[in-house]
C-alpha cells in the first residue's frame, strides 16, 4: 500500500504490518453496517502516520492524494467491467 500527497510518497507498507489485520477490520465494520460487493474500506497504512512524524505536514484543501494497493483484488470480486483490478 502506498500513498502520495502532491506527488510526494508519504506512506509505503504491507497489509501484514497493520495494527489490525484486514479480516478483523471487516468483521468490526460489519457489526455496525452492511458491506456490499465493491465497497471500499479506507484503512490507511501502518507506517508514515502523520502523528508520529517529527515535523508533521497536514493535508490542506486542494492537495492531491493518490493511493495504490497492489493486487488489491487478487482474492476479491472482479470490478463492474468483469476484469480483476478495476473497482466499480
């Protein structure tokens, strides 16, 4: 999982490094709401958390935020186009 802000790489980590694993997060969320195929859960990444930075730079209006999750749909459902890796 990678996250860029205005072209600057801010976070880069593996899901296995997260405090709570993905199945636990899905279980906790589904207690309070109904998850449907194609829903996206924004979890953040385990490293690069802004509060842990010595000189934090917070998001501002107009900042461009880009997320990348390699093989995010490898074990999931295909997107609306029927091709893996394309979200609806």
